[in-house]
C-alpha cells in the first residue's frame, strides 16, 4: 500500500478548506484516509500541522503531494511579522 500525504477538500462551494491527510494513493481526494495530520485554510492563510506525525509518515516512506510539499516548506521557514 503506497501512502501519500495530500489535501482532502472540505468546506462549501466557493469557501475551500482542506485537511492534510495520510491516505492510500488509490483513495479518492475527499474520501477515505488513514490519519488526519493538519488543516489548511487558504482564505486566511492559516496552516495547522501535527509536525511529529508528518515526520513519522515521511520517515516510513509516504510521499507528499506537490502542494503539501510547498506547505511543509512554508511551515519550516520563519515568517516576518506583518506591521
């Protein structure tokens, strides 16, 4: 079973909200998943992650999608405070 870390869409029409999940690659985008690892709200640019679990899944061979990879890089770099 190949595991991917990817986004699962939630929210309503025109109000997107995503969960970051570890899922079998054969499962549909918004369907079955193994574990919820965090959330991302693109409208408010809010990212919440359980970093220990993400590192665990990456350590056992899970592959992150392109979008999740960008979000993980953004979470690692410190952001400048807005004035």
